[in-house]
C-alpha cells in the first residue's frame, strides 16, 4: 500500500489578540470532516484478513485477532508511541480499533 501524500489538516489561525477565531458550527464540522478524511486514508481496516494497516511514515500492519480487550489496546498504545507516532495519531488509532473490535474503553 502506498503512503498517502496529503498533508495533515492544520487549523492554527490566531487573531491579533492571540486567540483563535470564533467558528460557526458549520466551520467546525468542516474541520472535523477534513481531519476524519485524513485519518480515513491512513487507518485501513480489512475485515476479511482481520487486519488494520497504518499508513503514516511507512505501512504497518496490526493483526486484530491479537487484540481481545483493553489490556491489549494499552500494549498497542505503548508500542505505537515507542515507534514514534504522535499522541493524537495513536489516540485516533486506538479509538478506531476499539470501535471496530467493539471494545469498550470508557466506563
């Protein structure tokens, strides 16, 4: 699989007073859609093979059969952080795997 080349959406606009601009609900939803689409290109689930392929710096495949519960998700969280993935990316990956595997991660 090829690594997507699109750049991560960034919303760092700051006004003269040092605060971010006030956005409408429509603008906030548009930003969320851009971020979601960016991750959709990089976190690929294959239900037939039971894998999740990550396309960030290089392709990396996770065997979803190895993930049975929260403890396994924690192990993967640490593993992905050790590989140098950013915290926001790891959070999104873990949440998406948990949703795919129907693992409850919140009380």
